């Protein structure tokens, strides 16, 4: 089995809430609350959850684009959050990010060749000619016409702009890429083109991905394993096919039930969650999902379930996992 490239241990990211004339801290938004995960070399780990669950914050903390309140992140054995600025700058060559909004993340005043070539200019001693050659190579690699490198990002379509973002992210031949909602803003047909491109590059370059999306349907094709987050907590982790076939956590089951079936004649047993996602500034006691869970019992509101392995390759944070002896039974739900 491949070694772990990314090791996230008990990461917390709290944002203080200030109030009053003295700007006192009166509480914290617990965006990420004690999350651990590992990503193996060459693997794609899909991370999903509703908006505001902390998945993007976790991605940024892993890359140290944001500091951690507690916990550690190791990439290739090095503790990212204890590196000096100089060491971090060097390490940035190995870890990159692709953003959701390709237009917002590309400098509109830069020509495409400058957008893609900028990391090479900053991190390498390549000459202008060498950078131009590499830009041509990168544009070919991501399926863009290199003769258009003297144009501006706004002259490209949404899908093409995302390809520009990808070319920029792989310019320094990184080991690890966080794709943060990288296809969420694209049409469905363009989404699959970009996902196929990422898979092709992964094969050719041996990349490791953390692929963040809000829907389980988007991550299935690309992910080897999937993690599901709810209100700052990881609630389930598993091998992709096993998790989609048999979700253990009621929240995962609800997300899966919301994916439309390919055939309109097929019955869709949708689990409709009650209420809204509670505030991460004041999360519910015990299991954070108990206010919306159709299987919640008294224990759920009092005792926080820990993420633990209940079968090989499957972890869940639930007192009554679905399909496990003594656990929840989906067929007993009134639909
Ligand atoms: Fe539902 Fe209880 Fe499991 Fe939480 S611990 S997901 S409330 S059954």
C-alpha cells in the first residue's frame, strides 16, 4: 500500500467572535473541530458536506493558507504549520490549490501566459524563454491552444479558465493539490471534462488530490475514498464504492438520497432532513446531527460519538450506524 502523503491530526480552526466597545471575544465559530484524516500518495480523497460545514477551511488549513487553532498537518513527513516562512515558501512548490471561481482567482490584468508562468517566475530561476516554452507545454497538457497565451482570462470560457487555473497549479510539478470546489461553478458537461483532465494528470504526474465538493454525486467518479463533514466534524470516511452502496451515517444516507436517479421511473427514497444546519458558533450537544437526524435518541443529544472503524476501511461517528447490528434501519423510516 502507498505511504501516507498527508497526515492531518486533530485539527481545530476556530474564528473568534468579537463584541462590544472593548472588542471582547465572546465566543468562537468552530469551523473545523478536531478533524483527523490521512491521504495516501497518488490517492484522491473526496471531501463533501453542505456549505458552511468547514470543508474549505480544512483545505486551507492543510495548505497553511490559514493558521490552525490546534492540531498538526504533515505533508511528506514535514509539519507544515511549524515551518519557517522561507521553508514554507519552498514547500509551496509541492502543494497547490485550484479554486472554485476560475475568474475570481485569475488576475484579469495578466495575460494567460503570465498567469500560468507566474509560479515559475517566483519559484525558479528559469529564463523568460524557458518559462514561455513551459507555458506552451502546460497549455497543451491541459487541452488549451497555446497560440492563445497572449490573451486575457476574460476571453476564455468558464471551463477553459478552470483549465488555466489547473495549468498554473501544476506548473511547479507539485505532489499534492487541493481542488476546492474546482468544478462546482461549471456546467455538468464541462464538469466531467475537467474531472477527466484531473484524473489524466494524476495518472501522468502521480498527483495526490484533496477534492472538495458540496455534493456526493460530483466526487464519486474521481475519488478513491470519501470523507463526509457535518458542522465542523468528520462524520464518515470510507472507500468510495462501499460508502455509496452502504452509507453508515444517517447524514451520508440523506445526502445520497438527494442525488437524482438516472431514470425517472426508478423510485427515489429521499430522506428529508428537518430544520436548518445549526450555527457552528453554538453547535448542538452530543452528536451535532441529532437535531436533524431521523434516528436520534436520548443518548445522541448527550454523548458525542467518536469517529471509529466499524468495519475494514469504514469509519463512522454515530452511536447507531445504519446496517450495523443494533444500529439504525433505513427501511423503518416513514417516507
Ligand atoms: Fe443520528 Fe444519533 Fe447517529 Fe447522531 S449519533 S447520527 S443523532 S443516530
